[in-house]
C-alpha cells in the first residue's frame, strides 16, 4: 500500500474513533438529561423552565445520536469486514 493510501486509511480510522467517542459522550449527556428530567417529574416540576430546557436539549441530542449512530455502526462494520478478510488470508 502506498503512503498516501495508508494515510487515508489512518485518517478514516481516526475519524471513526472520534465519532465513536463523540457518540459515547452524547449518550452520557443524554442519560444525565433524562435523569434530571425524572427528578423534576418526581417533584411535579414538569412545567418548569429547567424541565422545558432539558426536554428541548434532550430531543436535539437524541436527533443527533439517531443521525450519527447508524453511520458509525456502518463504518465500524466495514472495518470489521476488512479485518476478517485479512485474517482469513
């Protein structure tokens, strides 16, 4: 493999790793939002400004997760297929 191709593959793998890290961070933030919303719900504060803000942020974050997770999983599967083919040789 020529140097340029190796660099492109490394960039792809680095990008995939960053995307995975970002998705994990987003999922952790989503858990925090939902946890706080449940606390507010238990306190009957679902009409509060904080709850509305968390709800909006949670929905936007979930939309981002829903958009990027399938792309991440598809790319991860591509890497696994290449690794499996290489191992079989």
